[in-house]
């Protein structure tokens, strides 16, 4: 049994050696042999096809929700949007604008170097109006009018908490479960647990964009879509804007397809029976790359999209590299069987000029995000696609800089921020958790990053405690040693 197959079975934290020990103390040899053969057969089928759903794979002994998603579109807003100016409505702050933030609140949490020595921490109320939307009555800022149209499809989690207050470690914790580099990203874990659905495209695709207010700030590192210690086939594949979205994918000039096919078949035959380094491309990846030469150009062409669909996503939808274009690509990718699509949109790190720059960033993402949810719903894909919109942390209620200056900003804040989800088994139109009057601490139903990731895995039918991989003598999980599924977010 190879290491990969052994780890898939160890995902249930049950190895053949443990089963043998259990049999010696009770069960019959026939039962042990039957169980072992079933596990080996299931692992072999999974290795060959890679396309089994969670309930059919050996690691999925946990009962999934009644409904579950098959794909994920995760929109990470790098730099941290202000929950106070977008989602978490605090009308009473208008009366406290300019007052000093109570010391007992401030002293309970870490402060960054940007404001720790500031000397004064005056409350800055949001200058943007809020109103309720839909039958659910969700409060949203005037900066998000399009998202308000689909508010009844969304589930807002207002009390997400993290342990990090810097972007690199915060994004790493959010997307890999650890502040230290080297862990597999959530998309790699999901692909490892569920396998792939398409033979023409990667199972895990990454799309990036820069916002209107981006000035060269937030760092975007490949570890956020890396495979970590999982086999190399599980890492995300970045698609770039421009004429060559995947480097070196284009067939070399003068090499016809039949000749390339013959060359590929020869390489795969030479590789049969050879014990290769797991970091090298597997024969399946060679085959996928060959098929992508046809699939990717067709994917990127919008000729088959109706004018109504293009209008839904907004004026930037036909500009490669824009957030709107990437949202439409995300829908086209899951439509073609891609398991996990990760969108990164940079430009939200507003330590200054927040009242000027946040509207620019919100305008980038508002219509495309709403269009993606609506487009998936109209095509019958929302029930099988989980959509996640969030960041690495939130922003402070107190200002950074002088409140008397129009250029003040907000600092990083780990105590509470908002993430919304839609699709799959997620309860539509719900709001979960409550923050204090300053949106500084969670006072009802706090949700740690590990809890959020455990719930995302549950939406796909995966038990976060069973989805494990043995590395350097211990079992690793996306949720480390914590995490709990927030059942109240899911339809029963």
C-alpha cells in the first residue's frame, strides 16, 4: 500500500494495524479480512478515479448534512474590509462619535504597532447609511446595494474571531488553519477529501484581482493555495489574466496534437512502475494538462454568455483580471466540474482614507458578488455550490490617526468580523451571532476560524476531525486540534 492510500484510510484515524489489534481481542479473522479488502478496494477505486463523493470514500464515516455542496467558491477580500462600514450595523455609535473607547474593551485585545502607541482611541462611527433588505431584514450598508438584492440567499456570521492581527499570519490561519507556513490550504484539503470531478480542468483553481483602492499593499503568497505536506497534485493552479492564463500550457509551435499525444503516452508508459517523488507531476496531471489546452481557451471565451448575464455582472465583466470577470469565471469553472475556486481581491487595507477608499473597493465587489449568487441560483447550481465571502480579520471601531482629519483610517481587528455564506446546506437569510455596541467583541455565539472551517467542510459532507493526514509522526487537520461545526448555520 503506498503512502497516499495509507493516509486516505488513516483519515478516519483507523489503520490496518489498529484493526488487526482489535480483531485479536474479539472479532473473527474473516471479518478482519473482509474489512481490509473493502478498505483497499475503496482506496484503489478512489486512487484510479479520484471522483467519488464523500459518502462513498473510506474516510467519510461521518453522517453529512441532508443537503451538501459539491463545489466551493471562496472570495477572500485581502486586507480586511470594515465590518462596521459594510455589515455590522451600530446606529448608537453616532452619539458616541469622538468619545474614547472604553479602556476595559481595548485592554482585552492585542493592538498592532500601528495604533498601540497612539495615545488616544476615539470612536469613529460609520459615515455610511444602512437599511434593511429582503424578507430577512438584513442590515447592509449603502455601499452594497446589489448585495441587498440577494440578502435572502445569504447567511451572515457576525462574530468570526481569529488569533492573528497581521495580514500574512491572518490569511494563513484563515485559509490553512495555521499561522505558520507549510500547511495545506483549505482547497487542497477539500480536493484530498473528495477528489476531482473533471478530467479537463484542475480540481483547484485560483483567480486574483486588484481593487480600485489598491496601492501595492497586501502581500499575496502562494502558500495560501499550496498543498503543504499533501501530495503535489492537490495544490491550487493560479490562472493569470492575459493571453496565457496558465504558463507553458500552450502547445509548442510546430508540434501537432497527434504528435504531442504520442509523446505523452510514451512518457506515461516509461513512468509506469517507477517510484516517483510525490512532488513531481503524476501521470494524471500530465493528462489533465494536455486536455487543458482545449478546455482553458473555451473556458475563457465569453461568446456563449448572453448579454443579460454579462449585464448582471456589471461593466467590468469583460475585462480579464477584474473581480467581475473572475466571478463569472468562477461560475463557469464550477459548471465544468472544478471542485474549489479561490478568488483573492486585494485593496482593503485602509489604515488611512477609509471613508474615501472603502466605497471604491465595495463598488468593485458588490455587483459581481451578488451576480454570482443570483447566476448560480438561476442555473440550479447554488444548491450544490457553497459560496464564501470573507477576509483574514476586521477593522477597529476606533480610528487610526486623527479623527479631525478626513484621511483617518481603521486598524486591524481580530475580536469580531463578518463572513457571509450562501448555497449548499447553508440556511438562507439568517444572521448568526451578535457583537457588542462597538463591534469590538462577540457577545453571543462567537465563531473561531477553526469553527468556520469545520462548518465549511461539513457543508461538503466532510467531518473535520476525520479528514486527517499523517505527517512526521502525527495526524494533521485543517482545524488543528479545535473546531466545531455550527449546526445553526445549516438546514436540518
